């Protein structure tokens, strides 16, 4: 797995060298902040519970986020215990504050993909596609600021999508 760590680090250094711009830093920091604690997705999904027409979507989204949280934050982060890239990749500069938990997999990515994939699967495309774009944007922001390895983000995305597919199949009374 040394090759994966090397590739992950090289990608982050490439992003830092070629994509980071001072004017873009606050924009990406704002986008990544939407994923902090999953607050944006949780509020959006909770609001959907209020309206009968969107209640099932809100329920599926919250179930997907819960599944993703259990798998990512309660099980895998502690089992893998991967240190953050800004602590391991020489020359990588973190934008923003340090995280207090482990790196693998990305919780922001899991939650964002769980919620946005449910919205894509269950809402008309004019709502689902922008939600998915925001979810992917939050995932990519984790690389830009240097808080996650690419493999952390990809794993989080896969877990989130899987959680969304499972949650979308659950039939609840609305």
C-alpha cells in the first residue's frame, strides 16, 4: 500500500501547486464548511420531512446519512486510524483548521454523497443534479484544502452512494 500513499500524496501536492489560488481559498473553504458535521444536508433533509410530498425523500436521505455515519465515523475511521495528509505529506499545507479525528474515509464525502445521491434518485433532475454537483463539490473541496487523501474521498463517496442506494430501497410510511 506504499504506492497508494505515494500516489495520494503526489496528487495532493499537485493540487496545491497547480490548482490552489488565493482568491479561490475562501470559496472552497465555504463549500467544505457546508459539509461540517453534515449540517447542510441534515437541515435540508429535515425540512423535507415537514412537507408530505417530500417526506419520503427526507426519510430516505436521513437513513442514508445515518448508515454512512455508522460505517464511516463509528467503524472505519477508528479501525483504520489513518493520520491526516497534512501530518504525513512533506510540503503539504492545510487550509483551515486541523481535524480531531482520523482521515479514512472522509466523513464529509460520505454524508454529501449519501444525501445528494438520494436526492438525485428520488427528486426530479432539476433538483437532484444540482444536489449531486454540490455533493461532489464538497468531496473535491476536501482535497483542495489538504485535509483528506484522494483515497479517503473516493472511499467516502463509495460508502455514501452505497448507503443512498440501500436507503432508497427502504419503504417507510409517510
